C-alpha cells in the first residue's frame, strides 16, 4: 500500500473514532419544568381582645368570614369545664382548611371565656362569681355567687360586648358535666346533653343529628347566658353539655365526637359538608 492511501485511511479512522467516542457533546433537550403550584392561602383568622380578666388575662376571640349569617361559639365560661376549649381551637383550624364553610357566614369563636377560672380550675372567676349567673336578665337574682349586679364582672362584660358587636343569629355555649351532688348534672345527665333556651329548639334538633348527645331542656337559670341571649334577646342559644370528664379525652376524640355538631350549628339549616 502506498503512503498516501495509508495516511488517508488513518486520518479517517481517527476522525470517526473521535466523532463517536464522546469528544463532542450531543445536544440535550431542555428539561420541561413543572407548572408552578398555586399556593394554598388559608382564610385569615382575625384575633381580637374583648376585655381583660380580673387578674389581667386577655379575653381573646377569633373571627373568620365576613358574611351576614353570624354564629357565636364560646367555651369555658365555667373554668372547671374545660373540654370545650380544645374543641373551639380545633374548629378555628378546621374552618381555615375548609373555606367553603365561610361563604356568606361569619363565625366568632371565644375559646376561653373565663381565663382566671380556667387557670384556677374553678367554676367561678377570681371574685368567686359564677359568670353564667351574672347577666342582666329579667329573672336575675343578685347575691354573692351571681354578683352584686348584672355585668358586674369584666368577663361577662366581654361576652356581652361580643354579642352587642356582632348580633349573632345563634349562640353555642360549650359546658361540661361536673356537678356530682344529688341534683348535679353528673347525676342527672352524666353523658351530657343538648340544652337550649329561647327559640333554640329546632337548632338543638339539627345539632343532635351529628352527635350522640340527647336533647334535654334543663330550664333557663337566673342570670344565665341562656336567659340573657335566649329569653331577653330572642337569640337561639344552645348549651352543649359535654359528658362527665370530657376534658380527659384527647383533642382528636373530642373533635370526632362533637366537631360535626358544631359545624351543624354554623351551617344551619344546611348539612355540614
């Protein structure tokens, strides 16, 4: 073989080896970027202070939604009936995660109506007054336990302030069976019940569809929130009496058992979705 053909063959061999041996970089198609996911924006929970307890604790409540249909739910007006507080706190989160429930509605939530009593694990406030007997009702009786006058206590004034400010269409006050005497609710209704005052009977029946608590009319107590809202102001009001020792249940179990009943009150007369 002559020298020229040999050099030509060698050059071509080297060229093709270099061409296909990775000495060039193939064109790599650009990777497709995933479409950006829309951020989930939770409804804003607005926090307000309705007043201050006798010992300086803020009485804080939460407002969600801006609709005209207003529900007011409160817990722990008796400081030793604490099962309702985690229920209301979980309700705040649930409503933020289920924004459709807020359409056309405003929900006002007061997790701890008696912060001093709750800190002391006492039915009463720091003055020894039963806040659920301290409202200016037509059936009110003034004495040491109910206060020298209606709204003599800052905590009951805070509740009254919320009612006057938001004019709720319905009120739910969450209690818990604790009285163990012969006439106490722990003896009469140890499993709890749904009580109502004023025009609240139909609302009570609606809520009873979503929990195991029976409806039981206990009667409007002198100076109670039930008497004030239900009888004097004509607002449907429910006293949701949780069972004896409900505060010893986990937050998850409390919500599973009674959360839907609270949602039923909020969406009344519709069914909670």
